[in-house]
């Protein structure tokens, strides 16, 4: 009964939000390029079509690792999405800490790497090595962003504590260190979703899809569904971490958060369309030698209450 009353509706809601977020990013990209763009239901059709196609197995692949990787990635992302929605709707009674959320976010990337190595395809191996380097870059910067938020929340690692700290005073993004943490979080989202300029792990023009080159049918569908759920839950996580403005009325919350979500998707689309794909070396330099020092400045400002 719990599954039907709580978990299933929230999963459907997360899936719909992710599909509409993905569509909005694609539609904005099309308009930037003077194209019409896909209809609103295109994301649903793309996922459904993959689950109706035949799944091909590479000849020399490690079969079970190849099959289990997308399923585990989808399962981890589903749990993450449900946790975010529970925190959004029931943050006063639902408790989860950001360390657990970080763990759930790392699992899909690890599954992509494992699945690529299991496929035993040279181009997939290139994509996997790129994904490893990307993880070392963007996950590290996101941890710095979380450290800033934890300091500003009085040392609380609980997501409901972070939300409560903002609602008691002001949203973290309304401070200088909070702005820095928000910028780090936005670039983390861009890289985590593998969107230009941080899509070197797939890079269809260079390595024919890289990490996804051997996946097809329902297995590829699980990976695409994982990305779709992240389109819905990751922006919402950033909103809960940085943009929880104090509201005197409940209805104000349900108006401002969708607006913030649309703004995040718009920023993602703008960054995507004004930048070319970066090389791995350029991505590492950007995250390690630019964003990380900026994050250190943010930590110092947070410690000083700024």
C-alpha cells in the first residue's frame, strides 16, 4: 500500500518533471539555433521507443556487468529522486543528509564507467577514462560547494536542517559565499548531466558515443531514464541547497521553486549554446585551477559569515 500511495506517485512525478526539464532544455537549444525544436512529449517517446527495441550484446563483453550497470544506475537515481521529493514536500518530517545524497549521485557515474569497461569496446574505454577524469573534477568541486552550505547552515549536514536554516534567515544564494556555492553547483549540474561543454565522455563526433556506444534497447533506455530523472531532481536539489527563500505563505513556495527550476534550465541551455566542447585537459584546468580556488574563497567567506 505504501508503494502505491507514496513511492509510485512520486516516481511518476519525478519522471514527468525530468522529461519536461529535458524537453525545455532541448527546446531552448533549438530556439537559440533558429529551429522549431521537439514537441513537449518527445522525451517520453524517446524513452518508450528504446524499451521496445532489441538489446544487442557485444561479443566479448562481461555480460552481467554490462547488464547490471544501467539497472543499478537507474535504481540509485530513482532513490535519489524520491529522497529529494520527500525533502521538498515533507522536509519537516523527512531526514536525509547530503553525504548520502552525494553517494547516490556518484553511483550512476560509476555504473557508466563499469558498463563501458564491461563492453570491451576501444571507444567505450576511451569514454570511460574520460568519465573517470570528469568525476575527479566535478565531484570534487561539488563537495567544496557542499562544505560552504554546511558552514552557512551552522554545521548541519541534514538536508532539512539546511532548508530550515535558510527559511529562518535568508536563502544562501542571497549572500556572497552562497552565490559562489551556487555557481559551483550549476557547473557541477552541467558536467554531471554530460551537457556541452562537458560532454567529452560521449562526444559523438569524436568517439561515436563513447561510454554509450555499445548500449542499445532497454539497457540504453535505463541509462537515458537515469539522465531524465537527474534532469528533474538535480536542479531541485540545487534549489533546496541554495534557493529556499523564507515564505510567509505556503503557496509562495510552490510558485518560486518552479520559477527557479526554469531559470536553472535556461542557464544550462545558455552555457551549452555559447560554448564549444572542451577537451579533458581544459575541463580539468577549469574545475581544479579556477573553480576550486574560487570555492576556497567561498569557504573563507562562509566562515566569516559573508
